[in-house]
């Protein structure tokens, strides 16, 4: 599926075999912090 970022660009999310966001793989999900929840990925995603 494709979703828009806050900057208006589209990213691709694939959950068929684990979870991938563009070329980054989600390594650990749903880590609770003081100000929200984060997900750890194995690459930096930069806007184009």
C-alpha cells in the first residue's frame, strides 16, 4: 500500500513478509516512550 507522509511524499508499506517501509525493514515495533510509540527500522528514510 502507498501512504502520504506529512511532507506530502508517498511511501510504500509492504507487510507480506515482515514489515518494510520503502527499502527499510522494521526491526522492532511498538516501543513505548514518554511522548508516544516508536518503531525501529534498519535504514534512514530521507525525503527526496
